[in-house]
């Protein structure tokens, strides 16, 4: 009987054949059209962001005399200094108060309402409440701005931050209830039953079981509502009047003159306005992505 000896070269060749990618099926072809569309969409998204960033470092005199897409020859921070000196901290604080004051109560109320709708025992009543919340998704803000204005006037809250917080809460609740209810519905019933058998109250079950398991959904609706309220323009425009109550979207008017607009200063204000959004995204990125893929992808 003969003995065959394998050399290191033969073993390397065999290993390369083992780890080689399987051949592509004959009917499969590269999606050149989809790749080109993806690169085109990337250009459409990146070019405006690039223009905003470079323009914020240009002076107003050189902005109109140079190519809009050309980088600044002499970058300057004068626009950011002008924005900060033009009561930007006050507008930033107003936006922060309105956003936090509306998002935190709205998400907390929506979470408790979603838990009651999914795990509650009053079936007909809770189904009616859920239908009422769903109706709120079909009503746009623009259609209710006149009734909201009249209610705020009757409550004597006009030209106050409370006038912005209350309607923002009302419009943040319906979508939050819908998303959170879907997540709570996916939690196995056996977990809730085991908590009740152990003597846990509904409040303990809500915050010790439902909340940790639905944290990605809570972070998702919190970030979504925060972005919506932070960038809100219509409510501050209609329900406030004095400059001391302006929010950041209205603050852009400070750089608009009668015959011209200070474009670099406006874009510097946009950059400063975007920073809190970027920080919020970095802090909740993982929870946001998991919430989007698990919730909105259903």
C-alpha cells in the first residue's frame, strides 16, 4: 500500500479552495442602476450639507462674489460670534424649555396609555380611547391652528412658552401611543402573568417589566418628537409675539433685513441649531436604530 504525502503548498491550495467564495449564479447580475441611484442620492444629500458648512465660515461680502460651492479663502468665525451676540442663547433656552416640557410629559403619558390599552381589562372603553388617539394622526396641525389660537387666547396664555408646550404635547401623543402599544403588545403575556403571581402591582409591572423591554421604542418616539418640536415653526409664529418668547426657527428672522438676507449668519445659526440634534442622536443612536428596525419595520 502506498502512502501519499501532502506538502504545505497542497494544503494551502486546498484551504484556498475551501474558503473561496461560491460562484455567482448565472442569472444574477450587478445592479448598476441601483448603485448609480444610490450614489446620486448621496450627492443630493451631501452637497447641501457641504454648502451650509462652508458658507457659515464665509463673510457676507465674499459670499456673493465667489462660487457658492468653493471653500472659503479666509475662514472666519464672525458669523458665529454675530449669532451668539444676537440673543441666540435666549432663543436656544426657549426651544429647550418647550421641547423638554412637551416631550417628557407626552412620552410618559403615551407610555402609560399604551400599557393600559394593551394590558388593560376595560376592553370597550380602552378600544374607544385607542381609536381616539388614532384619529389624532389623521388631523394635521395646520387644520387646527385657528381653534388652538382661540383656546390659547381664552386661557390667557398667548405669548408664553406654555402656549407652545400644550399643543405640542397634544400632537406628540397619538403617534407615541401607536408605536409604544405595538411594542408592549409584543411582550409575552407569560412575563406579565409571572409578575402578577409574584405579587407585583400594575405600577411595578409597568416600570420594572414593560419599560425596560420597550426602552428602544421609548427612545425612538422621544427623539422623533423632540426633533419635530425643536424644528417647529407654525406654533411659535402664531402663538407668540414678543422677541423674548421666540424659539430658534423664528430666530432666523433676526438676520433678515428689508432688502437683503445675511446668508452666512443664517447658516451659522442653522449649524448651531443642529448641534443639540447631533448630540441627541449620538447619545441615543443604538436605541434609535433598534427601535426603528423593530418597530417601524413591522
